[in-house]
């Protein structure tokens, strides 16, 4: 009886020792993380072993020999690491439970990218045993506000396209009117070299419609744009040899609102009901009403490193004079702010894009910006999310314009405007653009401004035609406005047009 008791004691002791020497590794997949953010990849092992006997590797897939992190001999090893993670990862080794039963050997990853998504393995070894466990990292990216672009068809219907870019993973797009979800005609996705996804869809609707397009990864991360269509205004008859057939430029109200459920509800309760809570109630001003608020905008700094400027005339340099350092695309290097800035009230100004001696400009930006630093030093793409709201030309599509630099969705116009009127109603958040020659609205947007905004100009590149800010003067004997020739209510340049060979 005594022998059996001793044998049983030895077996139990042997089993206990075996269990204590075997490692247990556990991990926990983190919540989805947005691109550019920092994420913690947790991993624990137990029981504790001597630190000098401990080795920890974090690696992806079958890349055991090129780990992200390699801890051994009480220090981080620097040989044969995955180069794409160098400088972005840190390693934590600490006791996170009483008695040292579970030791934390997690990984912190900074500036997460789309390419970081996938499986990660935490591998722990000691002199007696080894074990590993894997977790899944999910990366997301919220894309741009959808942009709606309408084109009238001959049967009095409207082909409306919706486009948004910069999403990951593939977003869901849906159309709806005031009553129900609508079936779209087309839905396409495309990927950029960085792995982000763009989505495009179009739908046919009656000429008098109100519809919305929403894009998102889930119900809590949707972005929505709404469009109210009306019958296009008729052009007045003109004496011309050209036909009056075709489409005419028409006004539309594009209301872009980000649907972020919890945050949006909080904002609504805090702010109460206002014009910004119901942007669909804001009706764009007519051009005649807008011109009642005419301001003479000046250029902030005429000493521009990449533009020839005289008075209120802007034109990009002759490429032979000074080449641009950033390639062929239009960027903020050729942009300039105007003065004064605005933080309330209604304001209107006009910009000429054509003169008899030159063709209509093919490359330009016009709008407002809230950025106060040097525009030439910005290393960002100007868009609505970083303080730029502007209408721009589409050099390859003369019958289309677009809103902001990032949008690929186009706004159809009958012809390029020769003079563009810009109207800002700061308090109601209205930013409208007009074709002055046709006295018609091109497009109107609802924007929530914070802080001061400034007129914003960019004459583009590869285009000899000048951009000129038009001024008005007051009549000497009446309250009407007058140009330099004595005619009231007509905008006119204060400076002569610069020819291509003149030196500014």
C-alpha cells in the first residue's frame, strides 16, 4: 500500500512538472482600425519563464524568417526583419496578472496601411517548449463625400451618376428618393495602386426628382449626397448662326451630409433646429440677387513664386520661363488667396476666364478656402475635408466641370463659362457658382463653415489665357454700381489684359 502511494505521488509530480514546462499562448483580434491610426495586437503567454530563455517572434503568413519583431536574449534583434514595418512597431513585455502566470508580449503598430491587413502570428518559445497563436487585423478607410452629376437626356429624363472614392474595403452604394430605395442601372468598382476602392453608379430619373445616394461600409459609417432637380431654365433667344438645340446649363442644389449616426444625433440635440439642420430648405439665390452683395476682391500677395500677377490679373508662367517642380497636374503651387476674408454675411465676386485675344481658359479653380498658411507649402490634395471648396475645369472634358480636386464625378455644362460669379452666404452655408453671360446658376452647394474663409483662385497650368478678378465702382451720383466707362451694374476689369509677350 505504501509503495503504491509513493508511485502515485511520483506520477502526479511528474505530470505537474510536465504541465508547468509547456507554454500556452493566447491572442485577441482587435477591432477594425482606420488607415493611418495606431493599433495594439495583444498576445499573452504563460507560465512565466526566465527572460534570458525567452524568445518572441511576431510575423505574417509564412514569413517566420523575416519577422516584424524578434525578441531574444533579453533584447530586440535587428537582423532579417520585415523592412515595411521598421520604425512603425514597438514591443511590450510585461506581467499583466498576479503571480506572473500570464505575460504580455503584444505588438503596437503605428500608421496602419491597407497592406497591413491580414493574419499576424505571435510565436513564443523557451528552452523546454514553444507555442504560437494567430489573430486577424482588419483595416478600414472612409472615402470621400459622394458627388452627384446630372445629365439631361432628350426624353426629358435625367441621367444622374454618383461617385465616391478612397474606401476600404469595398463599400455599399444605394439610391433612394423620398419614398423608397431605387434600383440603379449600373454599379462599378475600381482599385487604386494604394488598394483603395472607388465606386460609381448611375440611375435614370424624371426631370423633377429629389433623390439621394449613400455610400458606406456600414449603417454607422455612411456618407450621403442629396440632389433636387427641377426643369432647366430656358435660354433667351439669341441671334446666331448656331443651333439653339441641345442642353442648357441648369441649377441644382447638391446637399452633402455625412451620416454618422451617434455623432449626428448628438450634434442635432446640441445645436437645435437651424438652417444647417435642414439644408434642403435653402434655395439658391438668383444671380441678380447675388450681385447685390458684390465685393471687390483683391489678391493677398502679388509676389507669388509661380504666378505672374499684375493688379487683379493672374496667369501661370510661360513653361520656358520657370518650370513647375510638381509635374503637370494642377496643385496649390499655383493657387492664391484673395482678401478680404469672411466670417459672416453675403458676398459675391466675378472672375473673367476669357478675352478676345485668347481662348477661354481650359484650366482653373475658383472658390473659397479656410486655410491660412502658405498654400505653396501644403502637401495635401485640396478638398472639402481639409478646408477647400471650389469649382474647377475639366481639361479633358470641355463640356464638364467638377467640384474640388479629388472628385472624378463631373457636372455637365452646355459650354465653358467665360465669366464665373461666386456667391457666398456664410450664415446659411450656401456656396453658388454662376455663368454670368447666361445669367444662370451652374451649381450650388451647402457647406458648414467654421472660422474665416477667403476667396480662392488658381489659374492652372499650360494655359496662356489670364484669369482676372473683376471689380465694380460706385456711380458718382447714385447708389448704383458703375464700371470704368460709366455704365452702371456691369462688372469690368480695372486693368488691361496682358498679352503673352508682356512682362508682368
